[in-house]
C-alpha cells in the first residue's frame, strides 16, 4: 500500500507540473531500491493515462523514445521507452502552437506510422508491421520534461509520459512501398537555419525495428496497438530547443515536409 501511495503522489506531482507549467525535482530522488525501476515508472505513467481517459481525453497512439543508441548508453538502458499520445496533443501542419502550453519544449523530427490493423500478437515481424500500416507521414514531436532543467533518468522520463507533450503530422500520406525507411534523409530548419539532420537509420537502424518493439511491448503491458493508432517511431536527428515565435520545417526524403509553428 505504501508503494501505491507513492505512485499516486508522484503521478499527481507530474500532472500538477504539466497543468501549472512549473517543473519539479527529479522523481528518482523520492525512490528507493524497491521502487527505482522501470515497471514502477510505467505504473506512474499509467495512473495519469487512466485519469486522462476518465476525464474524456482520447487516446490516439503512442510515441517511442530512446531510439538513439547514444542516448541509451547515456541513460544506461538497452531498449526504447514509450508514452501515450492523446488527441488534444495533436496540431495540424503549420497550425499555430501556443508556446505557453509548455515548460521547456524541444522538437525532434520523426516518421509516423498510421495503422489500419490491430497488432495483438505476442511477437511481431516486419511483415506484420508493414501489413498493419495504412500509410506513413513526416512528423514533429514536441517533447517537454516536467522535470527541472531536463535532469532526467530513465525512471523520470518514463513516469513523465516519455517526456511527450504534443505532435504535428504532415498532411500527405505515403505508402511504405514508396519509401526508403533506412536511407531517407531528414533536415530540420528553423526558418532558414539548418538545426538538425539525420537519416532513417538513426532510429534503431530502421524505424520498423522501433515499431516492432512497441507492438510487442504494448501487448505485454495489456494495451495493444489498434487500427487507427498513430505511432511516432523516434527521432531521426538531435532535438532542438524551442523559443517563442519559432518556426520549424522538416523535410524527409520521400515523405515531404511538415511545419511546427509556435506562438509567443
């Protein structure tokens, strides 16, 4: 019961930080050897997910984080993490995004998959993911840690919905058979300045690897991916800090462009 109370307390602290836009100290500071683990962190995340659903929020997909091997080494982990995507986190291509919604936002360019079939098997393959994908889109994820100064560990970011805050999808769907998911080049510009670049292979060597991991993990955790879900497969290049009035344009070979436009 004591552990359950701690989960509830941490979930409430993260929820309040998001609503008040005041970051909190790392949650790992409140944990001991019995609670400092990824399952505890996902249980905290799930409390806020369930509370969001109870308030009428609509779950529309998942984001995958920690798909960079360099970042995994930094955090001492050997696999990605995931967070929930809700409908009220979605913005249209070029739609104004209020900067004051966030605490310390950053953006990263990704490939999004939109599913047309449920993924409910214990173990999935490339063929399963390809068959289940209706189309792909270029995407920009806005990440925003509710932890002070982004001083996060794996436990902190998992509990904090994998640091997810909002996302923008491109508006030109493309079938996977028209794409090179490994070699496609990504460039992100802040107005005329190149601020991030990378390739599809930056996401676990192939974004489909990330999607397979997510599909299997969501079945294991009892919340499988379903038809209609959006999957943000992971960053193709370095994150970039957002400032008021910023405009970011992402171009990914074969996918086209997507724009995130921030207000004051």
